C-alpha cells in the first residue's frame, strides 16, 4: 500500500464512521421529537447524499472489507431516513388532482449533491501521532497534551516498548494523562521488534506491516494486513480480520491490565483470514499457548534504557 493510499485510508477510517454516527444520532433525535420540519428532512437527506458520494469517490482507495462495512452503514441510514420521512407526513385525503408538469429539481438535497466534490470527509477532527522512534520506552507522557482527538496513529517504530496503559498501582495512576487516550480508532503501521500496550477503546484498530511484534488491545473491530510473527492479546466484540499475514498468534486481553471489566466472551479466536478462503483451518494464525498467555503482566511502570532490551526479548514472539 502506497503512502498516499495509506494516508487517505487512515483519515477516511477515522472520520467517515464518526460522520455516520453523527447523522444517525440526528435522525434518532428527530424520530423522538413531536414534529419534523421539511427543512430538517432535506438537511438530513443532503448529509446522507454527501456521505454517499464521499464513499463512492473513495472506492479503490479502501480495503474491500471496510468498503462493504461503510456501504452497510449508509444503507441503514437510508432506511432510517425513509422511515422518518414516512412518519413525518400524514396520509393525505383522497382527491383527484391534475399532475403538475415535471420540472428540474432545485431541492436542497439535489443542490447539495450537485455541489459535492472530491473524497473529502466532513469534520475537522485531528489525530494523535507517535512516529519515527527507535530503542525507546514510550508512555502516555510521550503523546501530545490534548484531549480532542478521534484517533491515534502509531508508525515507524523499531525496538520500542509503547505502554499506554496506566499501571494499576494508585501511586502511578495519572488521571489527566489517562484521559488523553479517549480515542475511537487506532492506526498502526511499520513496527518491528516492538511491544504495544493499549487500553480497550470503543472503536476500530487498523494494522499494516508489523514484523515480530506484540500487541495488547481491546476494540470493536480489528483488521491486520501484511504482517508476520505477531502476538496479539485481544478483547473484541466482532470477528478479527487478517489478510496477507502469516505466523499470527491470538490470545485474550490480560485482565490485570485494565481496571474496567472486559467484554466477555471475547471473539479473539474467531479469526477471519481473507487470504485463506478454503473451508480448512487457516495456516496463517494460531492460538497463543497457555505459557505465553500467562506471561507476566503488567510491565514495570518505569523502564531504564539498560533493561529495555531484556524486556523486549522476554515479551516479543520467539
């Protein structure tokens, strides 16, 4: 995947679902209201048309699995909007009427569709970013000091230990730091010999190009592409997806790493391998052995440079 395609897919993956959720919330609010104006219906229709065109323009720049998921979201929004429009209009009394002449539509919906251009996605959200590090111990303090972010991007790390989980010991917990990781999407690309620990998030994880890494994450959706020799400790509500990846090992998210209850049962062993379409078990992934699942967690709250190598060797796949 080229850098330009990755960048576009990353931005779209963060912003498009957020725009869909926002539209769905507006439709839900309209459903619960006493009356719905025609102006609001046209405004909602225009937003749906904009999202539809945005996805159409993005075709070819997104993984096929994501494309299908986004199309399903739009279909659900269209059905909700049609139901809302039907409920907002009372049944007319029967009468014979002469059909008016057909004229070109100048409704806000048509005008909005005509004015749409490019694959831009609505919204001005920005992403946290952590990139281009080597042989370092990275924590929440390594992230920018901000809270208004939809996603986190982690790229181009080598021999790093990334610990974004607040240690369970009260004396180490920094509430202000922990709150900074309120994100709905995580994007990971080009990691080698790196351990990544992330608290459970309520959105999706997209991973590309990992080699000999260990990932600890909880999420709603998990997609991994073009990776090899990766241990994944996962808590997930849907089925994880891998593609063009080999020697991937899945185990459950360690309970000791989070103070909040995890989703149970997790589907971390219901893996879908898009590179193996046969009915036989995929040779590209397997379950982590009990000895590896019971590996000592959590990691130390502080890690000196001289012991970083030892911790990585103990925690990375062998």
